[in-house]
């Protein structure tokens, strides 16, 4: 199986190369060169499979056995789903008035992203162990992707992950699921912007092909083909659980309602359609309705601004996976797609060609759902079923209720539920409902959090590049990431301290007039937090002695002395040349 860019200007690659890629070098997204076609016999054989077994079958079609032998593939997928709370991994709840809700949120972070990311992480580790190499994963998130990506790779010895989250645009729980993971390979940035704005520096970095190759960069957003591949299974599972019979000629259709922001699940559904699965897709969006406008009128253009909604993970204006859908429906016409997307990137507005819009409208219908409709749907579903929806699931179920209220005949319908209501207490309160919050989510409030700000006015691209370069340098030098540092300096005011070579810097904003002591943690860019400074040398020395429980290593980066000379106890320095480094790596230190 070969993979090609939607824009047609990049060489074709195999699954392994697509897995380790972000955007293609020409700015496009990778797609299978050809899609396997499934006949009635195969669909009948698959109809009784569990969700994990469906994932195995689908992945075996797109990952050649020369890359991952089938037995290894089965083991990786079993391992990926081993921590899911529900024995079925994915569960269908059948409720009143023909409402079928496919619960995709039984993973560790209570969101559907766990399903694809846990598999993708297993594939990564499989190849990394063979290649003995290090990668840096860069992820932009609107809420759920970041935590699921962190969970999938935290603690991995050969992976660092950088996550950019939109500060103030996620729920508190979503943010805490990212910022409370204090593993050395996890680096979280809080961006003063929305999810579309934080995607810009990521795309800029990935456009530098030489930089990407040099630092082994990859993405775990749904620009990564592996994510979309696993999500195809959602649609097959929904069909097999909701179709009345597979003995009918032709096969009976099932309507699948897909709530979406970046259109990854929608792209997976379109691929399933093209493979022969008889589903009709309904895409459900919130007030950020670019996908709805595109399907209805061919208007693929940005609004003036992202509108904050209760379904915050879908507050997205640039649904990048629509490029995959356009390519698929255009008959793989990369020339048309390249011109279309380059115009969109330049002007932020494009009208779809008439033929492409016609094909899109035939394949997918759409609805845009307001916050008022979200809370009404959550309330109605609870009243009728004692079943609590998250606001994103309510976007899908709102479409179902509209059809029910019109009393029009329709095929069986399945609404995809991307997250648990437990992650969105604000929306539950807005719907005037109560929530029984799981203990592991309540515990997040009491954990230490760590997040580096990216403020308006900062050069986000430069900060991201510097972080990546620092991580590569630390990996190559063998210097541990997340060292605990104790620095004792005189007249320290907005000083820059260089640590063991260029590129790794510590920023100190201590305003002490004489001596200060700081226990620091090197994070990503190297901008550390500082514990309470002491202007008293004796108190400073005592605090330092308590922090440093191991003999430090002394570095003289400027005075010409050989670095690495061990010194016992605490170093009292009168210049900025002396930095004491402790290898204790105590998680309690900031």
C-alpha cells in the first residue's frame, strides 16, 4: 500500500513513512493511493466482529505485512486497547425513539481520540524500537487531542511531545489532563489564542522540510494518516450494530451522524463509503459552521472569528481534513486540490467547483447546532432516557431529534458520541443537569500543573523551533530533560544563564539585591519557574542544601575551565559563570 499527497507534488511513501510524517512536503495530506473495495461477503464476515477485531482487519488492509507482520499487528492493537474501561472498548447505547449512541469515549482521557492515538502510539514504538531513533511529536489541540496524545506517549524514552493548547478555550478538566502530566518527555504550552491560531506556527514549522528531517518531527493531529485509519472502524462498527440485516439486496443503509471540528471522523466516514460500506453521512457542527456552509453552498471560507461554544473541542474554523475529502470526491485530482487549497491558504475563502460541490452534497448532508439547541438536547435526552450527553454528542443527537420531530421515515441512525459528559461540567450545568464526576477526574484538581505560556506578541514559531532544537540537542548530548537546578548568584536581575552549551538557556527574573537561591526545572524552551527567592545568604544556602540531596556537577561555560568537575555541597557564586546541576529529578520540584 502506497500513500500520496493530496497535492500531488511529493513522492509516494509507505505506511511507515506516512506515520512519521506531518504534512507532506508540498503542504498536502497523505492518502492511500488506492482504496480496497469490500464486497458483500467480506462485510458479512466482518459483521459479527468486535471493535478491536475490526480495527485489526482494517489496519491489515493499509499496513503491509512486510512492515508489521499480522501477528505483531494484532498484539499491538490488543496492547493499545488494554486500558479501556469498557470490555467492548466501544459501546452502543440503544435509547428511546430510535436513538443509537455509539460511545467512543471509554479510554483513559474519556474522549474518542484515545481510540486512534493509542494505536498510533503502538505503531510508533514498534518502528522506533527497530530504528533506535528519537522523535519529537508536535500537537495542536482544541481540547481532547492533546491529552490523548500525551497519554499515548508519556514516559516513552525515545519520544518527546510538545502540545500547544488554546489557553482559556478548553474546559478546565481538558486543560488539567494535559498540564498535570509531569513526565520529562511532555512539554505543554498555553497559547493566548484559539485552536486555529495555534495551528499556524505548527504548520510553518512543518513546512520547513529540512528542519523536520533534521529533528525527526511528526504530528499526532489527525493530519496523521494513522489517526484517520483507525477512525474508519467507527463507521463499520456503527453500521454492523445498527443495520437491520445483511441479507437484504441491496444492503440496507445506515445513517451515521458525525459531530466534528477538524473533519477527521468525517474523512474516515467518506473513506468507508468509498470502500463499499452503505452508510449515509450527516455532519453536525456547532456555530463554527464552515463545514456546513461548504456542504450547503460550496462556501469554503473563514468567518470573521471563532465563536466560543459549549462544544469547545469543535470551535475550529480550519477543518484541515476537508482537503482529504475534496481529494477523494474529486477522483484523486491533485491538481484541482492543490489550486483549491493554495487559494484558500492565500485568501481564506474559496468557492468549490460546481462538480466537486455536487459530489460532496451527494455524499454528506449537514446541520449547524446552536448552544441553545445543545442544552435543550442534553435536557431532553436526560428526561427521556436518564442518559447524560456531552455537548459534542448533543450536537449529533440534536440532528436525530430534528428528524424524529418531523416524523419523516428514515433509515436506522447512529450518532457518534466523541466524549464523556464528565469532561464538560460547565455544559452540564448550563443544561441544568447534575454530574457524577469520576474520581480520577476529581483528582486532577489537586495535582501539580506545569505549562509554559505563549503570549500574544511572542514569536510562537520561534519558540516552537527553539524548543524542538533544545530537545534534539539534549537527546544527542545525553543530557536529561527536566533537570533540577539550584543557582546561587549575586546581583541577579533578568539574567540569562547558559547551561552546558548553546541553545539551552534559563531565564531568571529574580530581583534580589544580594543573593538568591532558585530551584528550577528545565522545560521545553528552558524558561523555568522559580521558587520563593531569599535575599539572605544563610537562608539561601540552607534552602539549597535541602533541595540538593545529591552531589551536583559544576559547569564553567564562560571562564575556560573544563566543564563537568564534580563539587561537593553547595556552590556560592559571585558571578553568573557558575551553575550547579542536580540529577535528582525529583517530581516534587518545580
